[in-house]
C-alpha cells in the first residue's frame, strides 16, 4: 500500500445517477489521448446525459459518470468543484444540449506505482492492461492532489484524501463515489 500519511482515492460510479456519454463513440479515443499534459487544440466533443436505462430513471448528477480515469463536472459543480481541481489540472469544455459540462484533465502523471508489490495484468507487449491491486511508492505522493500514473495514462484518476474530502464537502459530488485505494 502507501504510507498512512498519503491515502489515495479513486472514483467509481454511483448507483441511480445519470451518466454522460459521447454522441460519437469514437470520441473515447479522444479521452484516452489525455496524457497528463495540457490538451492542445481541444475540440469539445458532443455529449449527452443518460437519464434512464431499461425503464430505470436516474437522478441528476453534479459529477455524472463517464469512466474511472475521467471526472466530468456539471453546472454548479463546475464552479465549486472546479475551483478545487484547477491547481491540479485543467477544465475542458464538453458540448451538451442538456447541461453545461466540463472534463477535468489532470496535469500530473507520475511514476508512483510500486510494480513489484502491485498486482498487474499486462498485454503480451508488457504494457499494462489493468491494475488489480495498486500499491504506491508513498514517498512520491507528497503534495499531490490529483494525478494519473505515468506508465498507465489510460488508467484511473487518483485523488488525495484532502482533495476528496474537499470535493465531498461542497455538496456537489453526486453521481460519483470516491473509493479508498490505499
């Protein structure tokens, strides 16, 4: 795991809340291209809110779910949660007819994964496919609020305990849950 003084959280979808999805499914490549650096020449993709599925109605979400490596902010959350996130990345606009949406792009990709202690599934090439058990080098997490792993940029978004608690305290965290990783 990590040192106790550096707990790390990641995001998961909240049951019963709306999701946000791209109108064009090929835009998932655009999201995977975010690499811990500023998104040059960002072309905001068109999105829609999934408000129901198989007869189940979903509640509106301030942080509608898209994927574990991404964090989307809706309307009021853009101001309050966005202000908390800005020191750690940039907010990129998304086009949506139903709501104002922004995507958080963390601008920190670090080499903090303790590969020897973690449980990692790899492709034949050796590239990381999935991390089943995440163990960090705790000394590399000091002062980080939000980050991605440099050797697995398509993986999860990680948040410090302080940032996670601050986001929850805004009252604008519905739609996304925060899960303690270590």
